[in-house]
C-alpha cells in the first residue's frame, strides 16, 4: 500500500556506522575496497598519455585485459608497451605496493603491478620478483573518495561467486514485513545518497544544468554514461540556448540542437553528409562548428556493443534534442517539478491514484514520428516498419528514479516542502520495477537464495533499488569476503 511519508535515512545511519572509509590510527593505512581499484583499471580512469613506472620507464596501456572472475591476478591477457617494447600478460591490482608480498601465488604471468600508493616497506622485506610497477595516485582523473561516490558499481561484474552469502540466513528469518521495511529503508537511503551526489552541482550550476546533465547521463546508461556526461559538460544548456536563434520554429530548432549535439559527439564521420540520418544537419553543424567549445569526444568513445538497436546513442541524442526544445520556455527541471506539484495539489492530502502516478512515470517519453531517428536505428539503416519512441516508458521511469527523485528531493528539502518530499516518495513506490539485469539476478540468488517468498518483497522499484544499495554498501566494500562483512550483524541488530 502506497503511503505519504518522508524519505528515511535510518538505513544509511547504520550502514555508515558499520562500513565506511576510515584511516586506521595504528598504521595510517586508508582502507579502499578492492572493487574500486578494479573499476578504475577497467575504465582506465586515469590520465594515460604520460604514464611512467617509478623507474622512469614510459608506459602505454594498449589493452587493459579481461576482468578475472577466478583466482589469480585481477586482469588477464593485458597488453602493455614499455619504452616501445610490447608485453602481454596479467595485471595485479593492490591498494599499496607492499601488498605484493602478501600474494605469493598465481603471479608467474603478471607483467604489471598497479597500486594506488607506494606505502612503506618493512625492513628485511625486500620486493620479490617484481614485474613492471605503476603507482596511479598522481594520474587519477578524480580523487579516490569522489570516485567511490560516483562509480556505479552495479555496472560492473559481481566479484563474489560463492553459492549463497552469509546474510542469506538472517534475511530468510525476517518476516515479510521486516524484510520489506529493510529494503524500503535501503531504497530511500539510495535516493538520499544520490541526492548528496547532486547537491554540489546544484549549488554551482543550478537546477536546470544539473538536471540536464543527469538526464543526459541516464540516456547513456550504462555503456555510454560517461560519453553523455561529457557531451552535456561540453555543451551546457546556456551555451546551447545562446547559439540557436530564438525566432525559428520548434521543428527547425530540434534540427539545430541535433546538429550541435551530434557535431560535438564525434559520431558524425567524414561521410556524414552522404548519410540519410545526418544529411539535413551537416549544413547546420557547419554554421556552428567554429563557434562551439572544442570536444575530445570521438566515435571510439561510444559503445554499441550489447545494446539493443532501439537504445543506440544516435536515437538518445536525437531524443535529448526534442526534450530541450519541449522544455525551453520554462526549463526541464521546472516543468518536471511543477507538473508533479500540480498532481499533488489536486490530490489534497491523499496519495495520488496509481493511474495518475503511472501516467506521470511516462513524463520523459518522447515520440516524434516524423523524425528520421524514430524510424531508423543507424544513419543509413533500413526504415523500421513503424516509428518507435525516442525515449520509451522504461527509460522514462529510470530517469525519474535516478535523476528526478534525487534532484527533486534537494528542491523539496531546500524549500521545506514536506508534502512534495512525501509525494516524491510515493512516486518511488509506484510503477513497475525495472527489467532484470545481471546484478539483480546475482543478488536475488546470492542473498535471497531465489526463495519465492523472499523474491515477492521486490514488488516495486524501491525494493530493487534497496537491494542494489545493500550490494554497494556491503558486497563491494569488504574485499570480496563474506567473512568480513558486517551486514549479517546489522540485520540481527537493527531488524531482530
């Protein structure tokens, strides 16, 4: 049953108390979860053009290698170039250089040892059989704590491959109401966590630019998330609006915004003028290209692998242009929050009906039947049998959950609009949950044991988001070791 209640931080309080970054006073070693370092290496989140080993050797990462799911080094079959010579082998990742000596096995094929900090070596404990070394602290694109906040761990492979986690038994002993309460609290904690991520951006850039960047990010989730973020950073709303003339019709304005976004994206190659999807916008882009900020984006930054054609970045960029035009007058965020406040006002003190809330979940849906991209997947592809929405219902709901709710919560709390906060929480509880994905399947098996009575508690997106937050707070933070995880104790202590 959907109720009106503010977002609770109960889960976050006990999660943070049990599990967080800390500097230990006995040895002053910062504890960094293993998965953060794996994600940094997997995505190459450091400045790669000028890498050097501690000995001053020039190092180039030709291929980062494959994520290893078994025992042994963290990545296999990597390719490096050191002082111009090619090497192929495995990569071992650690927090400290000194951790190398604690891993005596399965390292014969390791060609590179990557670590965040050098640390202090103990006397009488010289390095053993060292491969090439790389200390990445000076090369990181962001600070380690900021990376921990921004990395989306659900977008990476699950590390633990045990049959069932140690938290399964205490969770299975909870009543359905208690388990739902835990997942609800964790889901609300997840929105609060995302809210905190957006707070500085709202203060610096305002609601509209932050919302626009968030919507763009959601358009690219998961494989093209970073490319869309860079696109929105290179062409912020103020820049876009200052470039496009105000006295042209809406459909023409869409083409201008598409020209700017596609032009900056790097997706229009040399033959773009001959491709049906770009033919109209190439001349428009040529009028703008000398007036826009330079962009580092290229076609290589965009992924099409394992993506349904309907979700290709071409269609998402086209949809984003329509969205900008649709909300030019008032603003994307202003229209989103104002429309929902109207719904709440019409419902008085009651929760809006499920039909009304489900309709609002389609707020971001974008249909444009006469747009080339509504009828094609690629710039020169076959015409579809019928037009497809550029932004569909499922993606609209994802944008609301991941962007609309957190930024809306900032607005509600800043204005002390308690009824709006409670209304946003009600919206969180309504609507179909997201489709299955790799991590959700893993967690349903790993901590629920695929038990039907436990799976029934995942009846809305709030509970699924709660499950993802548990994964991020505990499964990824404890060195891939159930024996060290405090979550079973948390369950027993806070949900007896």
